[in-house]
């Protein structure tokens, strides 16, 4: 999805915000060959074969670097979407993003992505004051397509979360997937935080630690350099 100039189709009366039915959210323009959503973003419809081909094509071209490349693509998408989101959010709700309730803000950002087929999520902000949060993702478009391959595959999502949250809080954050549907789990789990914590989580993950073990280590203060 790419952003285009904002032309919101807001209701003229008491702005109706529950606009996520197919008929309300998407605007198909067959003569122009375009598919715009409620926020003014341009969409394309792709099959699971497209996702599979993209993943396999990158792996054939760059090997193990495909994960890093997908993460970088996600980061750029997240940064761009943060700008686009801030514009349409403030236009629709008549409120600055920094003046809004955090969970309402996040759910408002993610609902269009759910409507576009990127899956549902849960955000765990219990450890926000410690400098990290967890994101549970259900029905990942990437993992659902690739199936059980025994390793994390949602690098695009990790980059998306890193890029979006970094732009919104105006400081660099990183993200790593510590549990994936493609590893036989029922849902995907991401850790968002500083590079220091993400590097620690990556080390534990490579050593065979589970998502629960990584969570416990972080909550007990491991992975943070002592002064």
C-alpha cells in the first residue's frame, strides 16, 4: 500500500468512524484501475502466490540477507505510514496524535491494516516503562502463506512495527519476532524496544530460548547493561 494525497470520505454529520465494511472501507474505480481505502491510501490485491513468490525470489537472489531486506522494506513502510496515519487521524478525529489515548491511537492505526488482510493484533504495554512492549499478531499474511517452515518469517512485520513506532515516538526502536506461526505456534509474537534489548533477545533466540523464556529474562532485567 502506498499513500496518496488525503481525500477523506468523511460523513457530513456526526462522523461515523466504524467504516470497516468492504463497501465503506474500499473504493473501487475500475475505469482508473485504482483501489483506494477510507484513508486515501492506494491498495493492490494480491494472492498468496504473490507473497510466496516474493519470499522465495528474494531468498534465491540474496540468500540469508532476504530477512534483513524484508525488515528494511517494512521499516520504510512503517515510517511512511506513520506520516500518512498522523495526517488522516488528525483530520478525522480533530485531535493531535500526542494528545490521544495510546491504545485508542494504536487500534485506530491497525484497524485499516486488519481490513486490508494483514491480520489482527494485541499490544502488551505492561513493560512500557521498562522500555519495551510485546505485540501478538494473529493470521500473519506472510506466515499463513509460507506455513510451518521452522523459523520466524515475519520480517516485514517486524520492520513495519519498528518504523512506525520509531516515527511516532521520534526515537529509534528496533523489533524482532520471537515466536512465529511458521514455527508451529498458534500466533506470532514480536518484541519492540531498544537495540540493546533486541540484540539480547536475538542472542537468546539463537540459543534456543522460547518466547516465554525471553519474556521472563527481559522482565527480570536481563539484557540491560548495568552502570
